[in-house]
C-alpha cells in the first residue's frame, strides 16, 4: 500500500514539474519570438508607468495619415527604461517607433499590449 502511494506521489510531482517547465518555456517563447516587426510614425500623446508589481511603460501614438482626418491611435508597451526615457525626451515631436509584435503573451504583467517598442527616432 505504501509503495503504490509513493508511486502516485512521484507521478503527480512529475506532472507538476512538467507543467511548470512547459509554462516557463511558453512565456519565454512568447516574449522572445517576434510575430511581426515594423515602424509607426506619429506623435506620442501619452506615456505612463503602470502596474502593481510588474511595472511597464504604456503609451499611445497618434498617427495622422492625411491632414484633416481624424488620427488613428496606436497603443504600445515599453519594457526598457532607456527607450522610455528617449520617448519622454521626444514628447511633442514627430517620432518613428520601431516595434515588435508578440502574440500570446499570457498576462498583462509583461505589458498591456502586444506591441513592444524597441527603438525611437525623431523624424524631422
């Protein structure tokens, strides 16, 4: 009886280890593998540090394609403090934001959007 119980406990422990390892692998893949990348140009309207435990910078870029039309908003996340500082220094100027899109990020702890900004350039 004790042998069967011990075997069941090992089997359950093994399942827990495999589930944890699979979860960690999935989160790592979601954050490192980029589904798409590109650039968006416009004016940063808002950039704020958010989160209870996992602080990220969440922002909003206003893109005007044709003068006189209503702007389209591009919501983004910045995880690197150096990049957020560059964005803060370029507020009020037209900027080009390079982003990587990460689909399937399991929680908002890593960012509220799937668009992660990796670089910023001021456009003259």
